């Protein structure tokens, strides 16, 4: 009588290997992880800006601060524009990079081209986070109503540096992804397909088995360096009244520095995890800018009669746009005392919209931008969009706070730099004593101002700078 033999080990191994090889492509193309809001957006929309992979020959990004600060390295588009400008006798200073920040103080999105509106670049500072603060301290003779009063105040990386690690992605409709061959239109059936959305995401891992599973899912879905994230989808278009009522949004006042504006409180959509991640102890909300209630800009900006319209801004600090010159950043970088916390001055720390660069030999010496009073960006001759020049009033210097001390990748605040060096070497404005300055604030100017449709222009990487007027600047405090 023969003994019964167990399963053949070799056979089991081959069977397991066969099953693994069969299932591997399925895991790659259809990973066994829960669908995310990003997955849903990618079905009908495409990302704009930084998320899109640039061709290998493109070097317009300043995301790598080392290449941005290295002299002589310019974007390919900028180099082409510089050659053309030099031949025509104009400045070879060109737009090196363009940035929008749809959610104030969160990560920006680098774009190659942007529409300019009265309130700034399109999609810039549409939202801001705010915390509900009590009036502390209160006066002894304050009324009970005053003691109980609370107000919403905007927050930035100054108080909560981890905002620098909150990613914001912009998704726009993609006609090539229209489901079931239906074209995108503005009908009720395709309302969401015809709108743009913001995807706000931040690192978050739950405790216990749920956290372990989310960690594994992130690695499977996005690669070994991926971390679990929490995601929030926000509309770019201001919500209509019926949606505001259905979703429980409210119009409330929020304070931006010394300005108080009425905006849309969308706290109902905010995940509780974000407050814990940022370390906000107060009640946290997110506000959407109301396009009908923009903040008027005065002080150093052109008057309504000078500009042809009343200058306005949204959730920007004070003026519609911010310009930074890399030549000036390089000069300041050479003066900063370096350590492990700041080995190099990353231009992204200054959160500018328009970043220009050029050669010192061609009238782009450090801080030359501080003599500009009116500029025009000229498209390169080979520009395929056939766009017109765009003109700006250079309103004043940018007076710096301590926000640039925050590392824009790690969300960690350096204890002293570059704030110390700015105050030491860049106290240059009579209107901003004891404060450092770097960069310039801009107000758009338009050729025609007869109707709202006229208040529009475009800027693009590679456009050259033409200085129309020069003069002195003196900052006016709020």
C-alpha cells in the first residue's frame, strides 16, 4: 500500500507564479484601491500647469531653486524672446515664470500663460482659509455683546507653516474625455463636465488598520513615494443661489489684514482632518471670494480716473499682482547667512505671480525693478497666440513679512532667515521703516475700459519687459 504524498512544492510554486503573472497587469491598470475625487475628475477633466509633464527641453520652471538662481540659465522661451528683444533694441528682461495661487497661502501652480483680469491673474486667490477668533483681550468696560463677539480672520503660512504643504490642483474640462461621446456643453446634464474645479489635498493618515490600508493604497495607486492624502473638491465658478442654499453655505464677513469683506463661507465642505493637520485650535473654514464684492485698491495704486476703472483685488494681500526679479533674489541670496535650514534662497518663498529675469549687462541689475513706474510686456515675434502687449502700473514695493521664512516644500519655518537679511539689507523705502522690501506690486492697465469685457489682457512666459516710465516709490501703509 503506497503512502499518500503531499502536494508537489514545485507545482504549487508554478501555479502561484502563473496566477501572479496573470494578475499583475490587472493590478497595474486597475489597482485594487478605492476611487478618489482625483480619479473622478480625471475621467472628464485635465490638470493645468505644474501637474502636466513638460517636455524634456523645457526649463521654464523655477521649482528647482538652484537652477533659478544660477546665472545665465534661462527658460528656452525666455532665451528666444531675449534674442528678439536684443535685436530690436528693447530690454532683454523677460518673464521667466508665472504662478497662480487659487487657495491663499497654499501651494501655487506654475503656468505658461494666463489671462489678466482687474483683480489679478485668472484663478488667483479665489479662496482663503480663515479661523473664528474671539475678541481677546477685551477692555474692562466692554459690553457683554462685545465680549461674546467672534469674527473670521484669514490665516496664512505666517501662523500655520504647514499650509505650504497643502497642494492645490486646477482641473479644466477636456473635450477629448467627454463620456460616451457626448460633447461638453452648459446644459443641466453636463453642468459639472463644463466647469473647472480645484482639488485641495493634504497628507493625512488615520490611526490603526485604516491608516495602514490607506498607506498601502497610496503606494499601489501613485508609487512608492506616495503618502495617504485627504482630498477636497472646490468649484472654480461662484456657486448659484440654489446650490448655496442646498449645501448650507452662508455669506459672512472675513477680515484680510485691515479690510473686512463679505464672502461665501463654505465650512460645510471642509474636512475636520485639515484643522488637525494644520494645528489650528480655533474653528476653521474656507471662504470663496464673491466676484460682486471685490476689495477696492487705493493707496499707491492708480486712481479710477488714471486707470479708467476702479482698481480692485480679491484675497491678495493688498494689490492685484506681485512681480519678482530673479536678479534681485540672487543678490539677496548672496548676503544670507546659510545653514542647514536654508542652503539657498528659493524664489518660491516670495509667492510672486510674475517672475522676470535677464542679464545684468542688459539693464537688469539687482533691484532695477524698483525704478519702474509703468511697464509693458511684449510678446515674442514667434508667439503663436497673436496676443497684444499687456500693460501694468508698478504701484509700490512689496514690504515683506516673515512668511518667506517658510520652506515651501517642507512647511517648516526658519527661525530668522530671510527676514533678518531683508530687514538688514533691504530697508530701502521711506514709507516702510524697519521693514525689508523685495518685489513690486502691480495694477493692470487696459487699452479700453468702456465695458467689463474690455478689462482683460494676457501674459505668457517669454514675453519681454518694456519699461515705459521710471521714478521713485514710497510705500503707503494701510
